[in-house]
C-alpha cells in the first residue's frame, strides 16, 4: 500500500513559472517530510526537508508548504529554470520509524 | 570522496540466473539501504541494515537476499532472477536512520 501519494505524475512549465507538486500521507506518526531531486542517470539527492512544527520552509527558490490537519505537503519552485528539469520525490518517516516511504515521483520539465 | 559506489552500472540477465549487486560507502555511515525504482511506483525499499551486523526486510523483499559484509559494504543478491525484477536498483546510506540519505548512481538491471 502507498502511504504517500504524490501528484501530478508529470508537469511541464515554462521558464519562470511556479510548478507545484503535492503529496498526501496517511500515517499520523510521520514527522519528517523530505523532498528528493533526481536527474537522469543519477541517484536522488536531498533537496529540502520539513518537520511538522513549522508550516513553511524556504531554501533558495524551493519552498515546502505543510498542512498538518489535511496531512498534505507540497513543493513550490519559484522562478523555475530549465536546469530544474528532473524527477522530484516526496517522502515521509517517523522519528521512531526506520525508513523513508517515498511518493511515486513527479517528472518536471521546464521549457526555455 | 567517492560517497556511495555501486557496481555494476548495467547488467542483463536471463531468467533463472543469479547475481550480486555490490555497494560500498566511504562516509562511515551506520545505515545502508537497497531500493528499486520502477516507473510510476517511486522508490521502494527492498532491504536495509540499520547498523553493521543487522539486516531487515523492507516493502518488497521477496526474491532478494542481502549481506552487510562490514560497515562499508552492503550487497544485494538475486538468487533466481525473474523478469519482474527488471528495474533500476539504488543503494543508499546515512549516518543514522531516517536522516538524509546519500544515494549511489544506480544499477540498471534487465532480466530477459
């Protein structure tokens, strides 16, 4: 069973646009929500992460928004660039848990 | 600093053949993981090793075995490969459970 549901599966935006990728989780014990970025032929790499004690976290052009009551979190990419074209995975885990549960992934294409 | 190194990068097997995927990390991490990545299914955990000397099943362990050879090395074995095991396999490690994962560059495996 998929404990973290991610949408959309693919997304195309123009340069400068603000793509938004959404994730929803079921397990209320989850308390760590990272996003990983993967370029073709490479392994995923941690992009940004949030814990539920805050509703938003920004790192450069990347922002995570977190809604604990709705059990949802999302990634926003401001002023997107062609170099942001990659697959993005959300994930979740609990402090007492032993591993991350990943979403299905979103393939983002930013056109010049 | 090499990080997480996986070998081989590509492999083609016939149904029923066996093989071992190798993984080594040079970051003195305690925990190591094997994931498989399939289109539309995200990253699914096969097995993990929280610390040297321990291994545990993940979401999709059937058809696989693992060995934590020492703190640096964690291998994944397919005893009798099946077409359903065609996938991209990633090894990952981190200092402690849950926190930032460091991934290798992957092994693309095809089982005919």
